[in-house]
């Protein structure tokens, strides 16, 4: 499987989604983190771009990018979104369900450490996107 959460991480996301008090407590931190990532990527993006967020998680990235006027499509193996307006496309974690080069950019933002096969994820992203942007701050896998 290409995008495969470790059981404990998947359970953690489910607990957060099912615990509104915990989500409210952590949301300001996640939103701050999202703004920091956006600052790093903004100069590389164009408002006319169609962007894919691969591994959209709780939806904070998609939500913020949409607020900034970007067209972004969230994709994940399950709907973990905390935002009612962020509804990820759910896929099998192996083959991204879009045509080749359908997106201007594919974002892989702190998602690769959740994967079993990093190279396969990057190859899949490259098939559907013209450019890939990666931010990773947890290093569990080797390329």
C-alpha cells in the first residue's frame, strides 16, 4: 500500500475527529503550522493553479489555501477533516484517481512519514502533477 497510516496514527486522527474538545484545543496550533507552511509555498503557487493536497488529514491546509483564494483538491485514504467545507476525495492509498498531469501542483505536506513506500507515493504524485512540493519534518523513512 502506498499511503498507509500506522495504526496508532490513524487511531489518533479518529480520536481527534471524535473529540471536539481536543480538536478545539489543538486547532490554533495546527492553524499556526498551516500558515507557516503556506508562507514557504506561496511564492511557488499561482492562483490559477489546480492544486492537489495528497494526504489532507484534518483539512487545515485545504481550508487555509481555499481562504487565500486557491483551488485545492483534498485527497486521503479516509475523511479525517474537521471542516464541513473540506470534503476529501477518499481513495485506496495506491493509485491516485486522476488523469496524468491533471494538477499544476501536488502538495505532500508532512505526509511522507505516514507512508510505507515513499518512492511510490512520489512517483504517483509526479504522474498527476506538473510539480511536487514536499515539506517533511518527521523522518521515519528512507528514500
